[in-house]
C-alpha cells in the first residue's frame, strides 16, 4: 500500500502532529505501507518532487511547529492554467499519482487547498482531506487544527498589551489574523478580555466604536482594548461594490485597517491610540495540547479510512465526534460567524461592543 | 436583585473567569444588581460569612488562577449531619439565603458540590450550577472549565519528562490527577505522546504493560512514557470487593499506584524506571484561553438565566452549544470513559497501549 | 518614616515586583513606615496625585505585569519648562515632597527618568533610582529589570516565525524594540537562532546582508531569519548629518526600517521576504523568574539603603553583586554595544552576520 | 581536525544548544573539521560507540531539550575500577581517543563528570569542559547552563501551587531539585514568592519554620508556601555523623524530606499541609532564552579555544565575561550558598525565613 501525503497553503502549528497520526496508524496496522511525502505541497505532486518517508521520520515531531514536508501556495484558480513551460498541472498531478502507484493521496490544507483536493477526486483519484487552518473557516467541521494554537498566541499578545495599556491609560488595537472570517479574533478577543471586537462578518460603525471607548472612559476605565480582524470592515466599506472596495484598499493610506481605525478613534475620542500587529507569529511555534489531541485523532481516523478504502472525504469533527464530510460539499464554502452566533450574543450581554 | 455566589470543592483554573462572566452580564443588563460572595464555599453560606461584591471586584480577574472567594470541601454526605455545635447545616444555608433576600444562588462546583446544589433546589431555593473541575467528569456537559488548563499543565510535564527520558533511555511514569475518571490522563497522554495510558475505567494487566515496553525496546526505542491516572487499577484490584480494595490501599507499600506499577515494570522488563508526580500544580495557575472563553460563555449564559428566572440547572456545553441540564439529572452521576470511546479506539489504532 | 514611590516612562514587566521588594523590606524592618504612591509617574508628584499604600497593596503583585501606580512620559527636557498653567514643575515636585514630609523618593525609571531623578537630587531631595527598562541601556548597571522578560517575548516571536519561515522557505525579518541600543535584538537574535542581526551600534551594508542571505540559499538553507532593531541603521544613513537623517526618517516611504530592509533584500536576492513587528507586547505580560529575582534583590537593597539613609544612587548590579551607582554618573549616559563586544565576536565566530 | 564530543551525567535543558555553539564555530572557521559524537557519555568513549556528526545534525536543535547524543552516569569513583569484563576504562578511553585521532575531547558535564575530564587531562588528552547542571554548583563559573531553565520550571510549579494554596488556605511545600546545594531552591523560591526557603547549606530548626507559618497566620495570611531543596537538612540531622545520617535516611518513614517537614509543620501549627514534588520535569523541556544565549556563547568560546589549541579548561562565565577555569581547580569542588550570601541577606530583610 502506497500513500501520498502533502501539506498545502499557509502553514500552521499542528501539521506534523496530524501527519504523525496518519503515519503511526498506517505503520501500526499494516506492515506493507509506504508513505510518499511530496515537497512543498501540490508543487511536489506536480513536479514529482518527493521523498519516501520512513517510520522514524514521524517520530518526535508531535510538538514541532511548521511542516517537515514544506508547503507552498498553489492557487486553485491557476490549477487549470498551464505553467510557464506549458505543463498541464492537473494532468501532471494525475501522472505522478499513477506513476508512483499511489493508493491514496492525503492533503492537509485549508479552504483553497481542499478545492484542489476535490478537483483531484473528480479526476478519479482517491483523496482524503484534513482541515488545516488557524482561521477555523472550513465548512463542515466544527474545528480545524491550528485554530486553538493561534488563539493561544493571539491571546498572549492581548494579555501582554493589556498590562501596558492599563499602565499607560491608552487605547490599544491588536490586529489578529483573518481576512474573511473572524473566528480567531472572536475567540482571542474574548479570551484576552477585549472591550471591543471587530470582525469581517459584522461591519462596524466607527462612531459606535468610539462611543464604546468613551463609555469606558466615563466609567473611569483609563484604557480600552480593541481586537480587530485583518479583514474588519466598516459599514461604509461593506456597502461598496467589489470594484470600489478594491480601489479603496489599493489607495488606503494606512498599512492595514487597524491603523485606519486607530487614527479615527484617536480623532473621535481624543485618547492616545496604539496599534500592535503580531502577524505571522500567530501561525508558528509548537502546537498546543488541544491541537495535538485533535490532530492525532483526525490523523488516526484518516489512517483508518485509508485502510478501509473510504475516500473523497474531509475528516473533521462534528459534535465532538469524527465526521466524514464529502469533499464535494466542502469545496468553495466558508464557515463564517453568523450575526445571531451564540458566542457573539453572550459577548454582547456582557457589554462587549462589536461596533454594530 | 440579589445574587449569591460561591466556589466549592477543590479549586481549578477558571473559577474567577466564570464569576466574572456572570457578574459582567448582570451588571451590564441591570442597574439594581447586588452580588453577595460567600467565603470558602458552602462554609460561608452555612455560617453567614460573605462580602458584598462590587463591579470592580470582577475587573482584572479573567486571567487569575484560584478563586477570589476562597473555597473549601464540604462533603455532601455530611450536609445532613449537624456540626459540632449542633447546627443543622441545611437549615442554616436556607436561613442565610432568606435573611439576605437572595433571588438566586450560583454555585461553581464539581460533582460532589452539585449534589448539594441539587439538595438546595429540592429545599426550594433558586439555584444555578456551573461545572468546575479539572476532571471533566460532570454528567450532562461535554466539557468543564479547568479541564483544558489542567491538560496543558499535565502535558507540559510529559513534554519535559520526554526529553529527559529520551536522553537517558529510561521508562518514565507520569502520574496525572484523576481518582475515578481518566479523561485528563487520556488527553494529556495523547497530547504528550505517551506510549502507554492507564486509566481507572480500563483495568490493566501488568504483563501487557510490560510487553508494550518490551516491544518498544525491541524496535530500538530506548525509552517509554507511561501516563498513569491516580486512580489507575489493575485487573486483579478491579476484581476485589470494595472492602478488600480498601484494605489493599491502606496496606500498599508504595505512596501511590505509579510507584507500584514502576516497581513491577522494572522487575518485568529490567529497564530503569522513574516516577514523576506533578500533583496539585495541575489545578493551579492562570486559565488557558480555551477555558477563559468557555468560562466567559458559561458565565454569561448563567447571568442570562438569572435575569430570565430560569433556575435548577447546571449550565454546560452540549455539541458546542450552551445547554441547561436539570440538576436533578446531574447529581450523583459521573461521566466516565467508555470502553468503546472513540478517542481510546483511535489511540489503539496508533499503537498506544491501555494495558488491557 | 515616609517614602514616596513612582514609576516613570514606558512600562515594563517587573515594576510591581521591584516595588514589592522595597515595600516588603521597609514594612518588615520598621513599624512606622508609610509609603506614598504617586499616580502616573512624575505627573503625580507634580500635581499631588497620590495614594497612601498599605502593606496588602503589595501582596500578590510579584507576577503582575504593568504598574499598579500607572506611568506616564514626562520628558526631562520639558521639566524646566512651565506647564500650560505656568506651573514650575520642578518647584511643584519639591513642594509635594516637602508637603508630604517625605524622607525619600524612589523612582523606577529608565534613562530619561533618571535624569529627572538626578535633577531632584541636585535640588536637595533624597532620591533613589531603580533601573527599569527592557532596553538594558542604563549606564552603570550590568542589567536592568524588564530586559530578560522582553528577551523572552522577542525570542518567542522569533521561534514562532522560525517554523513558518522554514515551512515556506522565506526570508523573515523580525523587528525588535530598541531605538538607540541593540541589546534586546542581540540577545533575542542569538536566543532565537537568527542568521543575521542588525543593531543601531553597528551600521549595516545592505549588500552584505543580501550576501549573507544568498550564502545560506547556496548552502541549501531555504530560509533566513533577520533580527532587526527598530533603530537599525545603514552605513549611508549613519553618515548623514542629524538634520539629513531626520529628513530621511520623515520622508521614508516605509512604516519602519524593517520594511525598507525587507524591500531591498527581496530586490537583491529575489527571495520572498516577510516582516513581523511584535511591538509593544515585548514590554507587557508577567515578569519572568529572572526578572522577579533581580527586582526583588534590587528592591530589597533599595529598602535597606533607605533605612540606612544612603541616597543619591541608582541601585544596580555589577558582577552579580548589588552596586550603588551615583546618579550623577548615570544621568545622560547610554550603555551601548561596543564593536568589540564579546558576544558580538562570539556570534560572528559562528557565522552570524551583522551586515558590517 | 577531529573533535570528540560527549554529554555526561544527568541531562539538562541546553545541552544541544551548547553543542551547536561549538559545532557552528568549528564548521564556520575551518573546512576540515570532523566532529565525533560519543553515544551516552563516557560509555560511548569507553566502548567506542560513536557516530560521525554532520553540520546539519546541529541544525534546528537550538530549542530542543535533552541531548541528541544521549547520556549516562559513569561515576568518577568507578573509573579506575575495571568493568565486568576486566576492561580498564581509563585506558579504553585513551585508546578510543588515539584510535580516532582526536585533536580534542569536549565534555558537557557537571561536577562529577568534570572530575573524569580532569583525569583524562592528567592522562595527557586535550580536553575542554562545559558546565552543564541545573544545580549551578560548578566551582569557578558564576553560572551553568540548565540552571535558568530549571528555575523557570520550578518557579512555574510554585506559581501554580500559589493559586491553589491561596484558594484553600493551606500550607504547601514544594520540593525542588538539589541534594547538596540550594541555588535552584533559593532562586525559584524568591521568584515564586515563597515565604520560607530551606536549603542544604542552612540547616533549619523546625520550630522556627513553624513559627514563621504561625506568624503569617496571625497576620491574616491564610496560606504559606515553603520551598524545600531535596537535600534540606535540620540542625539535628546536620549534627549527625555521616554514618548516623545515612542510617536516618535509610530508615526514614517518609519518601523525602518534604513529607517529613510537612508532617511536623502540620503537627506544630495545626494547619493543613500538602506536598508537591515536580521532580525530573525540572531538568526537561526546551531551554529558555537565557540558557540559549549562555550556551551559544560558551559553545562558541570553546570552539575558539579548540581552534587556538587551548586545552585543560572548563569554559565558564565570570562577571559576565567568558572565563577559562583550569580543570585542575574545578575538579572535586562545589560552589555552595554561603551563610552571608547577599541574596540570602536580601531575602531575610524582606521577611523570608530560612528556618535558621
């Protein structure tokens, strides 16, 4: 039995732990297993760049961040476009799969990557997807690996900012990863005790944000913490056409939305405002125990499915149980915060403002 | 509106965060709220030891471990037994409740404490329970606060032991909290990459444990990590009558089961064995972001229920949603690992031994 | 005995631990001590904003970040300039000191703040300085509190970036606090395994930086980590007059030097470059054990000096012993990295480039 | 140039970082270097068990705990005793050294291991020692690697115990590693805010310890934290002859001194006392940034000395500078806490009791 494996898209904390789960299950259940690791995601599959993995390659990697296979971004929309040498990428991937006599290809990837996994499924390959993303935006699974580790790092940043904000009596904006969805900002914001949380799914009114800061000042609270998702958007911006919004982004005088919000809040409240942008560190470092357990479970379940010949699924979690979600259902959908989300409602009860 | 609050039983990491969630919700929703904090759990309720809490008492405590109210163990089975001065404790609690004109009593407690909460419910008081325990053994809720923080600390201990075990080529036993249930050991064991996991619900055969160690040695792995719950039990011990088991415990020549297992493994395998007992530190320190989010959500939901006049429930989580579990259903039941537990099966697929 | 205390300038991690050390020593040695805490640094001293501290105010604050007294920046060069109401600030501080019948004023502050402490000494007040700064740039002491905690946070950022850089095969620039001195960048850079370290004291040649990146690429190392101090400066910039340099900073098209370096490295090497700016979080959060020990020692030594009537000193560490450095010697001097610094030489031996 | 390397004795956190420092320096300075890694300390040198290390073996290990070479304890006093097959170990080590044509042997080890290093020096080998120990008890160097990382873990344990002790109003004893010296307990005790610190160098009077607990209780402090070194000793025990003390240890009814102290304190004060024994985890896990910097510096300095042909030294730190301490001076001496130690005096000023 020969199983191909690759990690695709932006990296996150628990990729190695997940691959270890798959590998340990396969090696433990069958003697005749060979795992082929493709280098740097789909690039390795397209260009036959791979190495044959041994059992010991998966030892001692449970706690290691990053991915031992490397990764790269191979946009789905370019998959059908030939490369600079005229190579048909989809055919190339199919050829590699056949040439190496793979019984299955396991893809650890996020939303975009799983679209390609589904494409390969449609092309007749045996594929299994595993939900990698700090954004937790994969449709069909309650949770993705990397998410909790990223929450921990983003929350730690807010914790650190908290003491300096309180000491100086400042308004602090912490920009948290998430261009299209706000799960990471929502969780880290609540965990870090943010006073205001701005996410892409809930466009904000800058005056309401300023009012929330002023309300705290009036109550004698000298500082405020605002957790802002990278993709936070004002009501005015949300009302723009796609073209107009792109133009706005292109001509914006601030490096990111946080700085724009910061400038306006400073103007509207008269308070000193600072911005912190932890950035890529949110997807790095060692996976937290929660993610290690999740990854191990998902990996073991994927291993079992390979042994049972069940293909075409994303392996996720539904209601604390392993769930097999047809890749056809997953591809192209995003799991976003709904306006009536329970957690948002609870946060509002406590007085946290979403600026809406 | 007057709301009583107390923390009961062994402390854990997210008690303050939970109380903050309740308090912030109440203060934010109504102007006329007064919160009475009872000192050291039911002791404070019995003996009228309390202080009136202000809004600012709940500020800045989100990340603080322990409990600002203090706690004590007041065994359920002694509740109906008068104290040394002949005081009827149940009547005393009811009197305090009435005297202070409470509209509701909120109890943060584990299995034993919630039995008393249910007793007070039966006596006609308005009560709400919140699921505090690092053991995650409360019936009716998928998860309890304190659990994930304890997993993190227990896992960190295994991580640290891992490097020293590997360097010295030793067998290491890490004893993890949990007298009756093994959830904490199961999660930390998997997160820490333990090779063998022994929990109370799955009695072990010492020869199978030794065989698992020997198998690793034969594969060239110079060390093994065994995660053992405090309440781990051998098949022979599990077959004893209650009386016989108590006698065994009383006359055991080892400080705990881990040392007994260690001595036997050393004898059966000829390998050097060491035991680590992190102990109470597992329930201490700052709550992790997961627990802070959980506690904030449970607290806000409890606050809402108080405002809505919904009493008699434990507030927990079911399938990622807030759940109201009738206290009558919760009291006296333990949520234990079932032999066919999904996670146990996944771990076995990967070659982790449970000694059974 | 009445002792005034204030925290001045940018906050850091171990301010509370230091004040606790002073206070515990005073309360433990004399019954008649009263401590006056000035609110928000010299502002509180100028405007008589203070509170009388009790022994218990200093309990439980050893591990808390920030400062319980608040802080503010009161630039030394404005001290002799009257405020908007014509108030003479220096006279106001002296008046407060006298009015409150202080026996001594303890100032926790960095380079700028200690200049003011020295000014008050010259004006006849009994003062003691304590070396607060994450920059470790105070002249006369080997180490300052906050420094090691900031190293830990900056290093953690590099650690997290390391895994994502390695997975993606990217060049990553991590911008570390330090406008004038590079100690924090030097230590965190070495601790984080940075390949290139750029500090203000050693102007860089961008071509040598690019060459170091290319050398690694040639050796098959797909990624490089560059630790850059906020105040890193190129040889060309270092050759500018003060006026020209200010103009360059004012008209620079990048938010900070890191982005400028990033753009040039990308151009010169053809590699993908990303920038991470952890920012203010480096001065926040709980102090590390090293800083807690240092702060406790410095605080206790300061307490002893107050009891002994020894004033006019900065309390620091010299060769692992407490040192009393005359404030007159400290004021206005910076402790900078010397070109022949032992640590720089050791780093170079190992192949770390400083771009010089 | 051929350089042998081994790690000896109990492992600690920064062994890999130190070896990396040596190796990177050698590889960077000379093309013709070959490093021989002996497996499991002196055992590998005696029995010719080694592997030839490549440059990439030292990549990515800066943050890894344990030792990539493995370690074992080879007591100095048995070095002159032939093994079970009659092999003369010292001759065997010399033979291996000559056979492999080594130019130098680098030994990472603590007090006992460096005695053997000195023996090999006396036998004419070129040796360099590096100070490995969490105990910080190596004579001649201010600090050893592993020490600060162990402080961090021991302090974290005290931090966690602190919240649970405070919540329950209990006396907690935390047993910290250190049989002969108390540096680790002293530093972690102060960093963790312990109220009482008991170290081997300062025999305690149990009545004074109990008095310190009672004093706190009288001041309304419901809990006390006692940091106890493994080798803490009472005045009575200190007065015993070596033989009598050994007999006492052999017949002691408690697993360790902490339990004995706990039982007596409970008896003398009437308070509930608990004991926590973090154990071996104190020497495990990833090295902290402080140790990584220290290890890198010491390693680079050792590399330089090899290149310069300077042998027979332990490479340590004196007054923040690299120091070359003749191994002849180091062997057999322990650096212990002196009764008039500055830090002990400072702690006493603040009211911390040493039970003396």
